[in-house]
C-alpha cells in the first residue's frame, strides 16, 4: 500500500475504532507486513504463535480446545505499554457462531452517571498478567514471569493519544484492583465500571468469513470472542502493534 493509503486506514481506525475487510487471502508474512505499517509489533509471551512467524498469535479452537477470550477485555493491559491496535485474520471459521463483538470505551465512559464519573476521575487501576495467564504456572514459573512483567498501574480514565478523547480503561480480565481502595470496594467498583461495555447500544458485532480481517484500536474498544460454535473449528491469527503507556491529559 502507498503511504497515503496507510494514512487513510489509520484515520479510519481513529474515527471508527474498529474497521473490517473482506476477502483478504493473506499469507502470514503479508499479515505481519501490513500490521507493521502501523508500528512495531509485539511478541506475546503466553499465547502460542504461528510457528514460522513469531509476531502472529494463533488462536486454534476445536472440539478439544475451548475458547478463553469470551469475556470483555482490552488486550495485554498488563504490559507497561499495551498494544495500540490489533489485526486479526480469519483462516478457518465455523459455519455458525464464532463472531467477535467490539464495545466502545468512549461510550462506556459517557454512560457513567456524574457521581460515579467524579469518583473515578483520579483513580488508578493495577493490572496483572497472572489473573488470566498465571493459572497452571508453578510458583517458580510465576516468579520468573513476574520479574519480566511486574504489576503495572494505568489510569482508570485515560486519554487517547490520537483523538485526545477520554475513555474508560478497566477490564475484568487483567485489572486486579484499584490502587488504594479496600479490596471489597475495589471489586465492586471494577464490576460497576465494566457494565457499560455489555450494553448492546455500545457494540458492533462482526460475522467472520474465511479471509476476513478486523483491525481494532485496542484502547478505544474492548472485544469479546463468542465461544458458541463447539465442536466446530475456528482458527485465527493476530498481529498486535505496540502502543504507548496510557496516560491522562489535564
């Protein structure tokens, strides 16, 4: 693609938060080359990759492997610099089911009442890889990964570095607690803040076809992969683009 076309796609992503392409028979190398036009790519330390292309995470589901992405989340918020975007390519999809749903993090913030919005204005959430990826690790393995990926803090409300708009940046997958809060109150608040993402009015639902591509802004949306196609097969590959540390403009 020409630089002007890449700039158009980047603008569309900022404007619409998730964009879709049909009939894109990409090789693994083409997938990575396209995603790299938008920034440096990350290597995921916990999810198996395409064996030939480490920048591609592979999600291969069948009757023997169930879904684990079927919950609302931003990706890798446990990183100091979470991904700013992701390009997901469908290699094999079930005849029915397996949709991915995206929910607007700007709208989630706007949906909060004034009292709740005021309460969270200066709060910080603590994000932890172990909430999802620590299961099944030995104590030694967890300690080794903790050295590489310590707990990180991100503002509950963060400002998008391209649009300049504030958005809600809390998810149940990776937020362990709100810094400085009583544990029970923290759990209750996290649950309350995650509810707006489940509102249908905030969502776009994508029906996959072979060689469809979804490109989403990982800060501006959460996503949910519907695990409703057992025992059929669903094989996807994702390239994620490294972002910047979430912050709050004042």
